């Protein structure tokens, strides 16, 4: 039987492949914490979800061990399919799935790592303390990533999604 937190985490991620709500927290000091995020957000399928709380409580999956870290200490929080991803996985980017309200963004961290994905193009991108990023590669281990803005050293908008119906109308008008 799932706990309330596990059920809510599954709703947050909105992906049928998620059954456990697993996270891998990459800390700014280079360490990793793997487990299940305890998060009592009420979201009712809000997209994007609300920002993560200032303190993250991560429960170990194999034990009752619990870690609490400040979100400001996290480089990124990865919601994953499983804790051990495939090191030999070649990333494949699928751009056709982008919603007309999305941006393609590239983020660079202080350690030089670069992360790309899609995010909603709305005021929350400016106002929230973090960025929700959906990876383009649906075949990879990462499902959703929360990036605290304090860990970002560069942020670039690489592209803006255009709704195909609007694109067709624009092309028709331009051609006449």
C-alpha cells in the first residue's frame, strides 16, 4: 500500500512509469543522496509543481534512515525511474513533444555540468526559487529535475515552442 506522500509524488511527476517517487539529490559539494522525498505538497495536478520546500527530507529506500538537507545545498534534485541509472546511456533528444507553452533551456552549474530540457514559459520561471526541468530524453532515467536557482551560473533559452496550428496559419498568411 502506498503512503500519502508516495501517492502525491506520483501525481506530481505525472508519469505512468513512476511507481516509487525516487529521487537522487546532487549536492553542491559533489555528494549524492538517494531515497524517497517526503513532500506533503497539495498540487492537484498543477504543472509545473510548486517549488520544493527549503528543507528536504529524504528517506532511504533500504532502511528507515532519513536525511534532511537544505534546498540551498542541492545542485539539483532528480526524480528518477530507478536509483542506478545506466552509465552507458546515450542521450536522445525528442523535440516534437514540446508543448506550445514550453521553452528549451540550457543550464550550467558552477562545476561545469550542463543540463538541457524543457520548462514552462510563465511568470513562475522568474518568481520561483527553482526551475522545474523536464528532460528531452524520455528513454533515460531522469523524469523531472528541480534546480534551485542558487546553483545556476548560466541560464540560456535555446528555443521557444511554437504551436503547429499557429505555425500553419502563419505560413498560409505569409504565402498569400
